[in-house]
C-alpha cells in the first residue's frame, strides 16, 4: 500500500494596501475636496474616529479621517491627517501632513496616481510608503 501524502493548504491574506504620504498646507476638508475633484472620489468625514495608542502611551488618542468606498471597483480610500490636536498618527514621519490610503486598489496605477496627486495645486510632495511600515492602518481598513 502506498504511503499517503499530506498537503497543507495555506491561505494568504491578499488584501493590498497602498500608503501615500502627502505634504500639503491645506486643511483636511480642503484636501479631501481637492482629491474628490481630481480623482473623481467622494471622500467624506467619517462619523467614527480611529483610536490609536502612540508609543505605548497610557491614553488612547482619537484620530479623525475621511473615507470613501467605491462599490463599483471595491476600493476603499482613507485620508488621515498626521498631526491632530491630541497627537501624531505616525511620529516616525513628522514631515508628512496626510496619509492617503487605498485598500484593494484596482482603479489607479501607482505612477499615474502619484502624478495626479502632484498636479493638485497646493500639494508640495507625494511619497510612496511600504504598507508594512503602517501596521496600525490595517486595523482602520479592516
């Protein structure tokens, strides 16, 4: 009798996140409006807050954000201001004013999106960051 072979089925999480840092002097509502106009989105201020405990602090810091779910393309968009009243979202990146996060992006090519963002009058710089650097964003986007 032949020896039975054992196979392990491993499912990997195929959720893709793209994180872009945006340097800009606009208020969050103005940048959301500019992104809506330029990228044909509908970012709106979320009624919920994202709670984060920065640097192992005792207190939880709430962060406001804008979000949009494109039902046709199944893409989620988030705009988070890095420096808010009660804390900094990502203290290792203090030069970044906003983080623009795309989950399951099937709409924009990375290079095309960066070029479109840089065309917005008022945006000084756009940076592409590896999603692994932002493990806390996974909780926001789940």
